C-alpha cells in the first residue's frame, strides 16, 4: 500500500533525525504554525537522543522507521535488512509506546527483499515525490522554491540532520504552500497503485 497526503495538501517529511541542532527548532516552527509533519528517524540517533524522540511523539507528529544505522539496505543480506528495521522498531516503540507503521529506506533504495522485510515488520514503505536537495546544501530560498512547485498529494523530502538551511527554509516553505492554497497534511493510507513515488536522486543523508 502506498501513502499520500489528503487532497489539497502535501506531506512534509524529515529524515535522519533526531538531532539536537535541528529537531527542537523544526518542532517549534511546525507547532507554532499548527502544521503536521512526519519524522523518519534513525535508530542510532534515537538511542543517542531519546528525549527528542519523546518530544516529537508528545507534540503529535508522525514517526517512521528510517533503519538503524542508515546503510545501503539493498547491499545487505536479508538477515541484515531485518535487523536494521527491527532494531529501530524496538527502539522507537520503547521510547514512544507506539510501534511505527511507516518506513523509508535510506537513500530511497529499495527492492522486493527490502519491501518484504518492511512488510513483515508491519511497515508501509514511503518514498517521496519532491526532493528539496537540502541534503546537498541547497539554500533556504532554493528549498522553498522546490516545495513551491509541489502539487496536491506530493510527498516532500526534507532532513532533520542538524543542517541550518532546512530550519531556516521551513517558514519559507510554509509560506510558499500557503500562497498556492496548499497546506501540509499528514501521510494517510491511499489505494494501492503501481510502482512507488519517485525516489529522487539517492544521496548521502537521505
């Protein structure tokens, strides 16, 4: 099953956190605007910063599984893939009391074996349709410009990896969407469709 935001909205998603240099600021901006988002968290980062995981959960934002150590999953044996996914499930479940249901593979790299491992853990794979390239150092205006071109139902890739450009871009992103009559919406189940959302350009940090 694919996921997508409801009509007239786009889904803002943040990979690679939590991170003390970006998570609190991103949460504050989103909370002040009353806008939802989904955070795809790394298990190792969650273990380093458990308080931030709990803060994301208490604030009511979605939390997804982004593997434990952010490897190239398609290069691992099945047992290694399962371990990366399940260790993160256990970590996030312990910290929030809720087992994640969404999964984003590192770098957007997936195949039938990765998808089967995610499904066995009760996870739905979610990729993205708009890559802001914040991971590549795009400036705030460039990030907002990428989101300004989003269409209803798009899933936007952003990062919670300590980068200031993403934090500075978020108010611009929200304003750009508002000017087009769009707003951030939660990821919600959608009817199955062939293929998956475009994974953008795989790169470090995604």
